[in-house]
C-alpha cells in the first residue's frame, strides 16, 4: 500500500475527523482526557487500514500524547483564568511525573504492541470501574503526600499514563480527591499533569524508530492523526463543556464508564488472541 495513496489518506482524514470530534465532546462533557478514547480508536483505525505491526501501539500512544500537549495547554490556560489550578501541587509533583513519563517511553519502546494492548486493557477496566462506581467521599489523607510517597505516586502517574497514551487525569484526579483536593481544583491541576507527561514523552517518542508505520509518521508520532484530531477536539470540546452545564453528569459518567470498559475488554481480547 503506497505511503501517499490519495484514497487511503482520504479515508484516514475522514475517520480521524470523526474520532477527534468525539474525543473533544467527551473531554468537554465529562472532564476525562481524550486519550482514553483516542488510543483504541487509533489502533482499530490503523489496523483496519492494513497496518498491524509489532509496534503499532507505540504509534497510537505517541500520537495520542502529542494531541494532549495542545489540549492540556489550552485547558490549563482556561482553568488558570478561573484561579482553579493548584500551582504548588503542580510544581511540587513536576519532576516525579516527568521522570515517570520518560521511564514509560523507555518501557513502551521495548515492548511489543500486543503487550501494550494488554496493559491498556487491564488499566482501562480499572479506570472505567472507578469512573462509574468510585466513591467520591473516600479519603486517604487530608493533604497531598510529600517526599518518597510523592515520588512514588508521581512517577507512577507518569509511567502508567504513557503506557496508556493518556494525560494522567484518569489517575491524578482520583488520587487528588482521596487526598482531600476539591474536585474542581483536582481536574484543573490534572490538566497541568497532562503537559508534564506529554511534553517529555513525545520528545522521546519522536526518536523511536517504527517499522511499517502508517503514512507520514515521524518517530512514533503520526502527523495526520495529530493535526486532524487536535483541530477537531479544539472545535468540539467547548460544545461538550456547554452540554455538561445542561445535563446531569452522573448518569453520563456511568454510561461512559461502560463504554471505556467495553473498549478495554475488546483491546484485552485482541491482546489474548481471541
């Protein structure tokens, strides 16, 4: 299949516009980063177009993380204007999260696509269950951890987020919530975590060589997917935010939790060869 086949690129563009639009609405509506949608969507899209190499998941993870650089920057700016970002938490956790993200890239680059599919499947199920059934009132402490616990938690958030190609909000928001950070501040600060995860990991992924990659892929980042999805999410995320004010988010979160679990189970099924 030609790398610049016009018919192929036309299909790719149309499908990526749909994926980006959906991810933007979900992010704006539920405050959940689009990565949890983008990674499986990229994977099934590229597979359907005939790309199924042993490193395909690396392309999906890296491209998703590249979009997070743009969407997180915009989100942090918006939240900062409202005074919602907890900058002391963000600055205090920056080093641990960035180090964890770099370790995540080194690990992801060494794994086969099927292993990364399995990791995404298992962690996706955990995230879906928490999103749908987690107890908002549960607490582990009254303030965010410091010292070695902070290094462990922060490194873990960065590491696991890269292995899933997400911005970290799915891990960071629950963590901050159980340590008594108000939910609006947790969501706003988690957007900053996305920048800390995505920037160093994407720089590293740009230097990872990928065999049999989809057209116009630099390192592990697919440029058409990045550009089209970013454009669509920036258009549709405000629509999702407006819908969030008009609809009850609780039942929507449970519906989306089921959607995440189904996607994760499907990814896990493919990883196991069924």
